[in-house]
């Protein structure tokens, strides 16, 4: 149909020119036809298609411009007329044992600062627990909805800083010893902890290994009710470790937000927080403290003084304390131990404590003394010497005379006990003579020509004494060294020599002790040879040099 119509309505093409009358055509001369082809002529359908395309393209462009204008208009209008922002506000209700909860509103970004818990007499505020019952570690929280918190409290400790009388909570034994290095048992710890709390509550918690008639039962039962313990067994006789003790105390104080570089506890260690708390509170000051080491009585005295709010004597008056037989005046825990173990009346000003009266121990006189067969010493102030020297005597951490060689010290003390020395009933010379005879007649001579010390050589006595006490065999140096350490162990200021004897200047060792300013020879090895081998009745116990001149004793000096 469209083709037929086009044919009917088709206009003349360029090839169809206006025709002239035949007469004129006849009169025109004939024109020669050229070989070039006629120019193509667009059909009507092609022209109309192009017009339609450009009309559609123009309309689309116009619509795009209009749309862009609308968007630009809306954008500008939005910038100029922004709708008001909707602020969402979250609220937290903090419930306490008081009647009304504390209401706190979060900031626009949801940040909430939890308040401090209100003070309640006899209790310590620990922190806030969230709706899941977890103790919140940080007071700054971010809320995404309304929330509720509940206050956590613990029974407070006694505050004895302002009372006029302090009773002891540690005991000193009948011999005046505190035993500062002894461990504290778990039973002792819970009793001390319970007695330090400001409460009269008595719990009913039970353990399968705690006798209800035990003196610490109420303490253990109450602490279990308070959530300090959850196990069925308590192990009352076991020593308590630092880690166990600090974990117990952590139930009564807010968590620490500090961090410390402990030598044996990493931040990932579950015990880390309790040790940070211990550093914050001054219970410990040493970052190398071992978590699994036993808590000592001296450490416990210091910590419980702090827990009870006690300060130690400001200016130490030794006459109001007396001599604690195993704690020196220079011990860093001395004042804490005195505070914990000596009953006293006080007056305090600005955190200082002045003792006005006390139930003091006797203040010992200066000099050496025995506890059993162990030799101790009192210095010029009346304090026991520990980890120190007095004249030519050295004393160890237990206050007992020491050679500086622990294994030798043990052999010395074992020998004194074996000899059944009685310092309380025997004189010094009686004990000295017993020791001389023991060394002389209870050992065997062992010739060792290669084991000779140079004339005037020192520092060999411990090694030689240890060999003799452990094998009971030796040469003159061993005999001399054994007698030397035993004589010093009972308080004689002995001197040992490596010198020479007889006119040939034969190497020899012996001991010298002064009496009333005069030196005397004690030669166990020569007496052994004279009596046992030579059959003589010679005695080389306490011989003055002039009397032994035929032996030509020479300390190393020119004769």
C-alpha cells in the first residue's frame, strides 16, 4: 500500500524537466548526451525518517535539560531548607541499694559516663554491673539503646587510723621470734581477712575439708557466702600464694585501670588485674614479685596494716618495741612487724603515728647469744643482727652465724646438735674443748702432699672444712678448718693460719684464739699425730706460743 501510494503521489524527479512544445523541440538542435551518471535523489521516505529522528533527539534533549534543572532546583532547595535532624537520646538507670535509681542521659553520640556509686557506711563501692551481670571495666560506655546498671558493693575494711589503741593481729612466740619469712597458711589468711572487715556478718558456707569447730570456720564460711570462694575444698593448711591472696582482696576493691610491666605476669594472664591492683594499693612495690611464691608473714603484716588503715611508728622508738629476735632494726618490714605484733596506744596527727605506751618486748643487751645451738647477735642499739656483721662474725638472713656457704652452715649446725652442746648450761670453754676433742679423735688423717696452701694464703677454710665434715678425712688444713668453723659457731673469734712449723719450715695449718689479749695455739692435727701415732700425752689445746717454741710455729713471718 505504502509503495503504491508513493508511486501515485510521486513528484517529478530531476530527470523529469519541464517539457517544451514539440514545435520548439523540433526547432532545437540535438544535444549530445554525456557519459556521466545523474546525481542520486533521496526518496521522500528517507527525508521524512531523518526529520523524525531529529525531532525525537531534540525532544529527548529538552527533557534532559528540564530534568537537570529540576534536580538542580531540588538540590539547591535542600541545601537552603534542610529538614531538622532527629536526635535520639538514650537513658541509663543506675540502681543502688538506696531508694531511687540514678538517671544518666547519654550524649548525642551515645557516650555515657557512669557516676560514682553513692557512699554507704561500712561498704566499698566496687563498680557497676550491666544487664548481663558483668562488672563494667570502664566508666565510659557507648549506648545504642536505653540501659540499666546495678551498683556492686563489698564490705569495707576497718579504719583503725583514728583509734587510740592498736591490738596485735600477729603473734610473737615465747622466744621472741616473729618468723618473718615463714609462709602464711590459707586458714590464717581468711581469719586475718575476716577480722579486718568492718562487719559482724557470720556466713554459713561450707567446705568438705573445713571442720565447723575450727577457729577459722566462720571466716571461711563468710567469705564463701560473699563470693570470694566457690570451690568445695578449701585446703586450709596449704600456704597461700601472692596470686591467691591478691585474687581474694580483689573482691573488695574497684578494679585497677593501670598497667605495669611485671617480670612474671603478662597482660593476658588472668591474674594480671589483681597484681595491678596490688601495685596501685601499695601492697607490693616490686615488679619482679613471683605470683606463685608463698606470701610471707612480713609481707602480710605490711598489707594488713594498709587494709586496716594503720600507719607505722613515725620515729621508731626501739625501747617501745624491744628486741624481736629474728627481725633486725634495719629490716624494711621492721616497723610494719612491730605495728602488727606489739600492742600499743597511739596519738596520731596528719597520718603520723606516735606510740604513747606499749607492751614492749625486752630490749636485749649487746653481744652474742644462743637460741638452741644457733649463735645470734645483738647490736649496740639492742637489735638483732641479720644479713650483717658484728666484729669478725657474719650473720645470715635468719640471724644465725654463717660461713657464707649454706651447705657448710648446715653441716656445722648438725655437728653442734650431734655433740649435744648445751649453751644454756655449759661454759664457752667446755663447749670449745668438746669441739677440739671431736675434731681431733673422730677423723682420719689423709696424707695429701699435693694439697698444700701457700704460706700466708687465706680464703681456703670453707672448702677444707666442708671436705672434712662431709668425709671425716683430711690433712692438717682440713683439721684446722673444721675446728675453726665450729669454734666460730659457738662464739670464739678464731683465726686460721697457713704457715710453717719445725726448723725445716714444713707447711702447716692451725687455729689461733686470744684469751685476755694473749694468742693461743689450737692444733688438732698435731695432737692427733702426737697421741694417736706417737703415743705421747701431749696436748695442743690452748697452748701459748712460748710453750710450743720447739715446734717453731711461724704464721708466715720471718723467724
